[in-house]
C-alpha cells in the first residue's frame, strides 16, 4: 500500500469525534445494519481497561464527542463505567442504541455516569412491520418504553428512523411519533448501501418518486417544527448528482474504533482490500491520527484522480465515499460513482433499474453463515 | 429578519447542549448531539453571558457597556446570532 502524503499539508486539526463500536452483539438483525458483513466475536472485544485508556488518549488528543455505538452498546456491562470516564474528561457523551434492553436500572446508571444524550433507533411506526424489519418480536414496544424512560430522566432524545422502500410511506407518521415522544432531534436517514445494506439493496432502495415525496415531507416538517425539533435528513446516493462528504472527509474529523480495537477512518473501511488497520491495543491514538498509513491514504486531496483533482468541490465532498467507490467500481481510489461527473456514474442508474417491482426477501444481519443465528 | 426578539426573555442552552473551553484547541466549543462547532469571537462573547438568569436585554446591556458600538447595533447583531443558534437547536429564547 502506498501512503500518499501531501508536501504542503496544513497543520493537522485534532479529531472532533470518536465513534466507539463497542460490540457487534445486538438483539436485532436489521438487514441494513452498518456493521461489517464479517462481524467481530464477543470474545475478541476490547477489554475495559484498554477502553478507559483510549478514552483518556482521545480527550488528550482533542476529541470532543464520544459516540458509544455497536451493535448494541448496552450489551457491554462496562458501558456506564466508560461513559463516566468520558464525562469526567469533559467529552460529550452520546449513546446510539436500539433501546430494547434499556431498562430502569440501566437508565439510572447512565444518568449517574453523566450521559449527555441518547439516540434511539426505530425500524418503523407500525409495530408489526418494525419488528419484522428488525427481526425481533416485541422490539418496537420496548423502544417506545425506552423513549419514555429517556425523557422521564430529563435527557434529550434523538429519534432515528432508517428509511427504505418497506417503510418510506410512513415518514409523516415517523415525524409525528418523534414529536409525540418529545424528541429534540430526529433523523430521517435513508439506508446507506454498504455491507448489509448493499447486500439487501433491491429489498430496500426506494423509487425516485418515493424519495421526492419524502424530501418534500421533511422540508415541510422542518419549517413547521423550527426551534422545537431539529430534523436531520440523509438521502440515498442513488438519485444524487453529487456524493456526500463521507465522514466529512477520510480521517478529517473522526476516528472509528471496531469492537476488537482496530482504528478506522470510517466504519466500513475494513471492507477495503490492501489495508492493515492497527489496533489501539498496540498504538497510541495520537500516533494513529497523525501518521497511520491507513489514515493518510485518502486524507486530503493529493490521492485524488480526475475529475476530482481539478474540481472546485474537492474540499467540500472530498471525492465522496471510498467504500462506495470500491464496492461499486472495484477501486477505492476512484471518484465516488454517486457523482454525476464520475466515469462510473451509470452504475447508479443501473442499480435503480434492477430493483424490481416487488422487494425480495431480506437477508438478515447475522454472524457468519456457518454459525447459528443470534 | 422577522420581528425583534423579546428582550425580557431569558436565553438558555437547550438540554443536551454544552458550551465549554477546549484546552487542546485553545477555543470555545458548542457541543450537542451530532453537532460540534467553534463559534467565532463575537458569538463567544454572547454565549458566555448565557447563564439561565440574565435576560436578553441584560446581555445586550452588558455588551453595549463593554464594546464601543451603539446599543441598537449590538441588539440587532445579537438577535441575528441567537435566532440562528435557536434554529440549530442550541439555545432557546
Ligand atoms: S442496525 Fe439493527 S442490527 Fe445493526 S446494530 Fe443497529 S439495531 Fe442492531
Ligand atoms: S468530481 Fe469529485 S470533487 Fe468534484 S463533485 Fe464529483 S466527487 Fe466531488
């Protein structure tokens, strides 16, 4: 692998956020899960002491926000302890959870530990369909109870809805639910098509008309709820003319740590061939951020091919997503095909054309096929 | 800009929003869920006066006493800034 370092690099800013993927264990099995297709085992997970050290290193490096995610981060018994250490270091602490195991006792321990915010994911507003999508009976009801618990504890709540062709018709009802739950923020996030999402693309990708209707719904709700609820909206790349600034640029603002401790510039980076990702067990976080070859590989603009190299958006979208470029073109160093200027852009339209009238069955998220599910 | 803000109102940070000094950057930061930004120097002056007790009018008075600008100009600037932060879900007015 060649590490491209730019000669006139500006001084490196500290990372803003650390995304701690605590575990890949999860009671749900969403077919669009952002975890990699090859999931890490519980026995290989980073131990508590290493996490505590990493949190201290993160604070010293200038990380401002800690996102505890998974899998289901509540599956880690030491989560309250880690939240407390992060809060003591003045980091903003956020938990991204499915909520199904967020009981009274855990809620109290997290509050006591100094948690700042919880993001709760929903699969739909119709319980039966929500439970079908998440692959767990009774999950939706438990999420509603968790939302109530979060609000009763006085914490701000973000209600996250991942949307796709099998629930997109209910986005208006999702926004109503978020409002009724007292969420200060909601996320209407179209599935991103990497890993499991890519595997299930035909079952998930909405039509152009569905996308446009949803965009109009979100815009109207934003105007109506201004000052009361912030709505973040994430669109699918398949109908876009320009790519998203994936991770705000490779290794520009975030460090992602996998359950086993590998430091990644983005959650899907392990899907890329030719990389060796070092572990936070072995290398200090500051060294990884500054000089790890995997972090340097696509940082900045020096690595870019045309049309990005001479494009005036190259420091706006950073050439899009490396993992999407690899997944759809076989080369991580090409322009993201979501960009209409990319020579590969036609693959997006081809995928839309291939999605079919009726969605095929889901391939649910699971540990590798040889093992029993769950 | 729509009508002037009520100067008797007391601006507060929203639940879940933190405003603190970051020693690593040597800068003030506003932190919230999925949000983090470094306010510019004038915004920092305003945000440092938000304590959940001081009214908007009180904040403007304080700034007018310390900075050499007509009160009406300061009131206008502070109003625009706080409205923007309110739209972003960082403060309530
Ligand atoms: S997307 Fe679904 S399966 Fe994946 S971690 Fe979240 S709740 Fe669990
Ligand atoms: S050519 Fe590259 S930099 Fe320009 S808009 Fe497309 S992806 Fe972004």
